[in-house]
């Protein structure tokens, strides 16, 4: 779980999301849902995240921010 979180610290900061032990699993599930990937498929969700960031980082940050509220 959350094997890709260390790569997203800047994205989480931009989205105003503070990752804690209490919310880490919930944020992970939200991201999997947003990426359309089955939960706990870390490699696939990370591939999709990288594509979306490359395509439109601001849109990804905005979507993540809205979904995590």
C-alpha cells in the first residue's frame, strides 16, 4: 500500500493534503478510484498517476484536492 506516496509529496502539498497514519489508507483508496485501478494494485496506479501528471499536472492536483475533501 502507498508505495508511490513518497514520490507524490509535492503533489500532496499542492493539493493541500497532509498525509498521516490515520488518513493514508483513505487517500490511497481515493487515488485508486480516481485512476480507475483496483485497490492495492500499486504498480498500475503509479503508472496511471505518472501519465496523468505528464498530461496535465494542474488538473491532476485539482481532481485530487476535490476528491479528498
